[in-house]
C-alpha cells in the first residue's frame, strides 16, 4: 500500500493525538513506537527507493530493497 505525504501527516497527527489523550503508559509506549517506525519509514520513502549514482560508464541506478521494512 502506497501512502502519500499527506496520508503520512494525517497518521502522524492521529498518533500524536492518541499519545496526548492516553493515560496508560503501555499504550502510550506502543503509540510512540509505531510513530517512530512510521517516521523512519516515511523518511526512506520520501527519498525514493531508487538512488541515482554516477559511475564511469554513465548513470546507473542502485535499487534499494527497503520494502521489507514497511
């Protein structure tokens, strides 16, 4: 499932609201863990899965197989 930057922002906001509204530490920790994972994976997704590099023979693409992290 592909998320847009807007989708990610909405999910982050919902998790922040849940963190602020929850009183049980165990649930707050779970929400924070999910938020951290989302932010980390969103940063990778925003930079793209294809990294363009220049080599001696011209332009080549390194394929980042980070999809298993999602």
